[in-house]
């Protein structure tokens, strides 16, 4: 016959083992799926980074010819910009009741 102390210790060990197996069963698969998803996200990010770097290299290879700005037709262009007049801002608190 088993003593109550020994029976309680065995029961606690069995309960801990079942809890650990349950945790591994329910949450262990999710960790593997998360790792696979993070690897996919990293590879997608890597592809996007590579595409960005290719575009950046193409932009670095562009050279601009400054003779356009020396052309008489460019110099004959007229600037039609208008100055923007500073307007006073609205009320300090737009949600306050109107006086």
C-alpha cells in the first residue's frame, strides 16, 4: 500500500507531465508556424531590399547634362510664381463655443 505522501508526489509528477505535454501539443506547433512565417517575411523583405538596391544603383548611374540650363529657350522662360500671403490662423480652440 502507498503512503499518502508518495501518492501525492506521483500525482503531482503525472499532472506536471500531462501539463507539459499539453503545452507542447497546443503551443509547440504554433511556434514552428511562427518561425516559418518569420522566415517567409524575412525572405520577402530580402527580395524587396534587393529590388530597392537595384533601383538605387540604376538611379546612381544616371548622369544629368547641364547644357539644358544654358540653352536660350530655357533662359527665355518667364517665372509666373505668385507670392503666398500669410493668413491669420483660425481660433485657438476650434471646439470652444463661439462668443
